[in-house]
C-alpha cells in the first residue's frame, strides 16, 4: 500500500489548525506587525520615570504588557505558519522580520529591569503596598529577587555583547554532530542498507536482531570517537561558560544560578539523586528480566532499548484516539474533558497529519489571546501516537486553565511545572488502557512501555543530572576538564546506574559527548521531578476521585513559584516522597511484567 505525502494546500481544512483566532489573514498579521513597529519606540519615554511613583511604574508595566501581548500573538502566528510548512518562503520571511523587530524592542526596553532594580528598598516596598500595583506584585517581586545578581549598566552591556560568543558552543556542537559527522550505513535484518544518522540510530537500537543493534552501536560511536577531542573541548568550554556566568552574577555555583529563577532549593536536586540511587536494585532487576526474555548470555546497553514485547498492531484513527484520550481523562471532570473535546473536534486546535515541509514530532503552543494549539504528525498504525496526543493535550489544557484564571503577566508557567500536566495525562491513559483490555500481550506491551518511559525519564535523566553536577563542580574547583576526565566520570556513573548485570562497552563512555541537553545545563533534572510530581498527583486523583486540587494546580499558571504550586496541590518536592512514589510504580510494573512474560 503506497502513501503519498500531501503538500500543505492539499490537506483537508478539517485536519488543520484554525489560526483565525490569532489573525484572520496574513494581512491582519501584517497590520498588527506594523502597529507594533510604531508603538514600541515609546518605551523610551518611560526612562528615568519608574522610581517616581507607583502610577508611573504602573504606566510602564501596562504599556509593556500591551506590547508583550501583541508580541506573543504575532510570534505564535508566525511560528505556527512556519511549523505547518517550513518550505513556505512568505512564512519564513514573516518569521525573520519578526525576529529582527524583537531585537530592536529588546534594545529599547533594556533599561527597564535595571531601573526597577535601582529603586531603593523603602520606596519599592511603598510601591508594592499601593493598590494600583496589586496585579503586578508577583512579577515585580520576582524581578526584585534578581537585584543581588544584577550588575552595573556597563557590566550588563559587556555580558550582553559577549553572550553569543560565550554561549556559541551549542551551535558548534549541533553543526558538528548533525551536519559534519557521517556514520555510514547499517544492513538491517532484512538485508536493506539503512543510512545511520542521529535519528535512525535510536530506531536501529530497537530492532529485534542483535547483530543490527551491535553494528549500529559500534559504527555510531566510532564516529564520535574520531571527533572525541573536539567534542570534549566543546563541552568543557560550555561548562566554563556556565561557571563564568554564575561567578559574574555573584552566585555561589552554576547549579544554584540555574535553580534561582524558580526558587528551587538545592536540596530538591540532591534529594532526587539520592532517592534514585537508593532504588537502583529494581532497575537492575528489570535489566535481568530483559536478559532472560531475550535469552542472552550477557546484556549490553545496546540491548536495553529493543522492546520486550513486539509492537502491537494498531489501526486507530485520529477520532478514535481522541475518544480514548478523553475517556482516560474522565477522572478530571466534565469541564476538562468537554473543553478538550471542543478543542480537538470542533475548534480545530490540532494540526493532525504530516504534510510536505511540516515540522516533525509534536508540540503544544498556546497564547493568551488564542487557543492552545497542538501540532501532531499522527499515524493510525503507530500506537504510541495516542500517548503523544494525550501528552500534548495535557500541555494545552494547562495553558487553557492558566489563561482562563490568571492575568497575562501571571499565566506563563515555568518549565519545572510544564511536564507535570503532560505526563499526568500519560499516567491516566495507561491506567485506562490497562483497565479496558484483557489481552495478555497488549497488557505486557503497555506495561513495558510505561516501564521504559520511567526508566528513561527518572533513572537516565537523573544520571545526566548527576554528571552535570560533578562536571560543573570540578570546573569550579579548578580541575581540568579533559577528555579523560569526562570519560572516567561518565564511566563511573554508567557502572552505577546499569549495575553489575549489564556489560558497559568502552565506547559508551563517549555518550556524554553527544547529549545536546548538556549545553543547557541543569535542565534535565526537571524531567525526573516533573514525572514524579505527575505520578503522585495522578495516583491521588485515581485513589480519591477528587480532582479539584489538580485543576487548581493547572489554574495557578505562573502565579507562584513551582515548589509552592506543587505543595498546594499536595506534592512536596522538598522531600523524596514524590520520587519514591514514582519508583514504587516502577517496581510494581516490573513485577507485573515478570508475571506476564516469565
């Protein structure tokens, strides 16, 4: 059966997102763009006025809010039009012009934060107590927290000027690994030659033929070995840049700088590592189950990604997938499911299928003045796409509730909270699917899928988080970040997190040189904390039937710091309890899978 990929103009309108709530036409976008171009220079009129009175400060904040709402709306439309067809020259030009305008706006508005920081404490406290600024208390307090780490105008200018130079290692890494490096080909189990790439590598590691997995692994890491000194130098420079930024802004460490914006205590990071390390025995037990089911004399890391259960045959239409997702979310009540149903079925939040030039993967993207859109590349024969839909719907409903409840300045939720709502939906979908099937292999497939998700999100991301902590601490202590240092450090972690039952090939020591997230340091731990919070919240909703605290969590948006937001929902991330709850689920699923497969 052949499949022809449609051009964008050939796709049925009903299968595309409706962007008219943002702008009815491209011409309407252009008119708004021109208006913003005329309005933003007036920001300069507020210079040297912000400390005069609460009214003057309010005038600036409301004017800036007006501009920011326009910026968000323009940005959303331009970005989504490129995502639906990246080959469209008008869309690319539109986005490029918008980015140029943003640079100009940032330049004009650069005085705002330093001028607010310069207001003396007594005057600032007086301003905050004024009813005029009641709706701005939270963003002002957050900005004020940055005062000890805000430098003089000249120092801030120097940091801004050297920013792209210091932070450019990520682009170098991306160009090297995605463009310059070539990995050759691998012959699959049916004799076909497969070009080995960053993308196909993951797919080849899931092949049932061990020879294919081994060949892909060895060829892939041989290319990394050929560039190992360059990659080690690039990673070391990135870490040095992180430490430089932290020291320049008077933070005790790069890790503490990364946690500061969200007011996350250092203990949250450390507790995660401690809790996960204390439960590695169940992970080792899962690896032993893999070895037994595969009938292998020993288990290598390249054997840990192939599914234990053959992929289930699937032919689930998008409408059927929507029905299953909505049914799984029934515990969240009518308001949640009805709003999502309208969005997916009537209001065209979702761009459903692949077309030529469309961005790959999936995402949710919402604006205050438009729907929380979802990009999918849905395939009826890919069972995991049902999970992808549930995941992105979680993000979208988080945005829907936050926008519905909060002011514009308080509705944006931080990354620390973003993955909670999406993975929460995946937990509910898994429970629903297990409760509605009696097929033994389907149950094994669903359980194995959740096990591997938890393994990848909790254990693996925590190992990455520990690597980041060790390497940055080494730079701060004046140690040399050499290739040998990286390899030895990473090897110690591989041994610790895979255990005695898994063979660690020497080439895997180079894995630390290929992880893109290491160029955005101290980000990955949030995957592990996010899913731990989600599992805890989902467990409570399924157990008690009470969903109001969870919906309050969604409604809160960015109105509080994330730890406080989760505490109000019943999750204390300052303790190890949420991580332990998630690891309890992991252990329970391993036991269930053992019963199904052994």
